[in-house]
């Protein structure tokens, strides 16, 4: 039997593409007679198949009567049919029983709670959202007070333990108290193991938090999410009413929008079950909540990590700095939802704002300063050693620079650089001359080196002028009496004259 899609292709090839019957058959992989037959048909008509006779037909009425009298299984029906003379197989009986058996609808008890007795918590997820330059899965925490149906809502980009506990703390602060019980399903933050017939194994951190806040943990049975139907309905209500069609460009804007939604819609609507507003019923429930613990609970997730040689620790693909002296050291990292604290031997050595972007390097400007100072001191020492190696007068010249120059190190550095250009011997001689003339400056050393390195022109040969007038020019004989050596008689005459 030809299907409707192939029939449409035949009509398209013939009517729109104007192909012949043979060309259409070749293009569609059909027999030409089949193409011709369906082209003659005015419209597509599905040929009805007459129902096939079954060996079970004579027994179907009896099967219906048996099922009306008792909810027999298909295997029991098959056994009874064999006793009644049925010679067919089990499969046909099973298919027929599943077809006519009325559906089983599970019934649930309606749970009632006293004011302040219990609250239910759960996580929800709704796509992803932009966090800086990356995107994160959008999660939201919902806590519902079972009596008043008052709801607390908080959005996060993670469902780890620190976020789970912090959301509890924020919810209790919003309610102004703590219920006697918290009902959870079997998520790992609350229940580590749940076996049928055995008591649940709770997460030790969650147990410790429950003792601090003063509530009892109640875990739902396996596969029985209906036991916390109030919060399940709350999660669905958030998705349908708040998130459906909501457009937010950044994660930072969604929690303020959630608080506004709770105050104007979520907690002031007429609840379908109680037919009252949750905020009105909460006025009755508020007095039955337990007072909050005055001491805050440390919700941090604690990790033991080793810092890298670049004095960094890694968390969620991001790297955070510690002081340089703690490189390659095992430290304790406490991850809060809003910050990162790093400890070494119970001493806080670093604190950062937690980032939920990816592959960032976050450094405190104070952390590398000690390492930079060490390296700068080492460079200064190497520089001074090179200057002192310029000659025996380098030490005295350096002392003169420090006495007369504010930026003596700069003069030392430039003088060492001059030694690489003019050589050590030339600079040593210039230092000796500068010390002799008390000229303490790298500019003086540079000028002296440049002057000595400048090439002087060689003396040229004497050229006589051949002009006749100049050749006949006569010079008077010079008076050389001033250079005459005095004799002894001359000295005696001088003495007489003086007397």
C-alpha cells in the first residue's frame, strides 16, 4: 500500500515538474504501473484492511467477565483460557488484557500540618543565564511552609552544599523563625543513602546544620515525590508564572525580580487549596516558628587543596591567589556562595570575592609584592657587584654618588651600562679621573668616555707658500737676552747696586 507522502511526491513530479510516468518512476524508485495507477486516482484513498480473525475472538467476552469480577493478571487469564480450550499463545492474551483492563489510578492521602510544624524544600532548574562572559545553569531554591503555603524563593547558579545551606539560612531569616521539621527528597545534599526498609543515611553537614537551627530532617520515601507536594507545586508555579516568558540578560537581576514577584504575586494570591492568601495565614503561623539561633552557621564547603608554584588555588575552573610565600603549600579552602577564604594552619591568609565566570585568574595586588621585593633586592645586589668590579676606585666613587646624588642607584645602573659599550678598562680610568676631580655623575663619565673615544685628526705635513712676496719676507732676529744665564760677576754687581 502506497503511503500519502509518496502519493504527494508522484503528483509533484507529474503536475509541477512535468515528468513522464517513466521519469517519475525512475526518480522515486517505483514501478511505472504503480505511478500510472496513482496518477489516475482523483485523490489519495487509504485502502481499509478488513480485521483479521483471531483465535481469541470466541473467548473475548469471557475474558471481559473475568476481569470485571477480579483484577486477574494476564498470566492467570491465559491459564484459565487454556483450561477452556484456547490453543493460542500468551502474547495475544497479554496484549488484549492490557487493552481492555481499566487503568489503575493511585490514590493519595491528603496531608495536614499544624502551624509551624513543617516546611518542604526542593530545587528547580530553568535553562541557563548569562554570568559575565559565560553562561551557567539557572537553579532556584524553594521553601514552602506547609500550613500557610508562604513561599521563599532564591536563584543560584549552583546546587552545591554551601548554596543549599545558605538558602536555608536566608529562608529562615525571611520567615523570622524556623519550623520544627524540614521535608526533603533524596538529594545528595541531604540524604546520602536510602534503602527500602532501612532508615535514611543523612548528610553529616546537613545534620549538623539541622542541630544548629533546631529542626528535624524528614526524608520522603523513594520515588514518592507526592509526599512533598506543596513544594513540588511551588516549583511548578514558579516556572509557569514567574519564569515563563521572563527575559533577563544577567543573573544579577533575577533575585531582585524574584523578591518583587513574591511580594506582589506569589505570596499574596488566593491559594487554590486554602482559598486564602499565604501572607494572611502566615500571621497565624509566625508565632509557632522556633526562634532563630543567635549565632550564624558556617555554611562554607571546606576543601583541602595544594597551591601551585604561581601561588594559586583552583575552584570551579577559576584561580585565586595567596601570598607568594605559600606557594606549593597545602592549605584549607572555605567556599561560601559569595566569597572564598583560604587558611594556613587556622590562619586566614587570603580572601576573595567568588566569581561564577570561568577560567579567570583573580589576584590580590598585595600577594606578589614580597616576591617582587625579593627579586628587586637581588637585582640591586647583582647590579652593585657589577659596578664594584669596574676597578679599585669603584667603591670610593659609589660612596661619593650616595653622598651627593639622590638617585645614586640610577647613576650606578647607567655607569654599568657604559661599561658594556666602552669596556671595563675605559670606565675604570674614567672613574679614577672623576674621583680625582670630585665629579660624581654618570653624565661626567659618559662625556669623558665619549671624548676619549673620539678620533682626533692626524697632524698634516708643512706646506710652504710659494708666493714670491712671501718667500722674500724677512723676519727680525728674536731677542734672546731674557734666556741668558747670569754669570758670577753679574751677581756681584747686582749686590753693589742694592747696597
